[in-house]
């Protein structure tokens, strides 16, 4: 992410991301684990301002996952939704979620 934010790319992956942004195509970055320091947060802001979407892999507990696999599926489904790819595993707020009152 730092290489992408700076525009100085040294690997095929960061170069490909740079080209995606240059061509105004959709770039989604799933970030590493936390904690983050100020440099990470500044890089997130910079790549967002360049047109990327920052999507940390955060589990959606509102979907009430029953397993780690469901958490992973939900996260992957939400990211694929950003590319208009529907895989049928994403539970959206208020859809098919049992309510506990």
C-alpha cells in the first residue's frame, strides 16, 4: 500500500495496482492486520484519494456467523460485491437475518 500511495513501485503487484489506478479502474485493497500506525493510515487516505477502495477484512457480526467459514465467506462476498460479482453468500443488513428481541 505504501508503494501504491507513493507511486514508486518495485514489484509486479504494486505496478499492476498503479496501472489500475492510472486507468481509472476499480482497485480494492484488503489491508493487513492491526494495529496500524500513522504511516499506514496516511497511506490509506492517499490511496483512497487516488481512487482505490480500502476494505479491511473485518468480520460482519451483524450477520450472526455460525463459523469461521461463514465469517470468511461474508467478508469475501462483500469485497466481491464491490466488483458487482454476486456469489450468494453475503447477508445484507435486514436480509435473512434472524432477529433476537
